[in-house]
C-alpha cells in the first residue's frame, strides 16, 4: 500500500522549489511528488519511500526539513449500502433488505426493461 509523506521545508523561491524537487525525485519507489511553495510543504507518495530518506535528500540541498505526517495515501472508501451497491452495479431495482418494512417482489418472469415490479 502506498503511503503519503508530508514534509515541511523552508523554501522561499522557485529555485528552492526546483532544488527540492530534483533532490527528492532521485529516490526510488516514488509515485508522485508535489511542492506547495506558499505552505512550504513537500508531499511524496509512493510504495517503498522512507520518510527519513526524503528528509536527508532535502537537507542535502541546504534546506531545513521536518516530517509532518506519514500515513496511507488515501482514506479507505466508506462501506456502501446494498441499495447503493445495486445502483452502482447497474441493477435497475433496489435490493430487498431487512431494513425496509416494504418487500419488493419481482414478477415471474422479470421484465427488467419495462420495470415490472410489485410492491406488497
């Protein structure tokens, strides 16, 4: 799983930004690198990236660097309810669950094109 590393770096100009980017992109295992000059923040995303290695590379440019966060690159998706999942999967009718007091019964044979559905 890829991880996201946020590092605070004292950068004040485009040259600083370029130097930091060049130094960090030499590391292996990096998928994405971004620098926000206004916030003085470096963000590195990758599978096998060591936060200490990132800081060491930045320090070789003469800049101060401080690790802010290290964590997963994105938050896991929230669980999807059965009804939402049926809509996402392209199934035209809601899934019957114990949550709803109304039962949805599909006539035999089901006519999905005309929406043959009986609610009891």
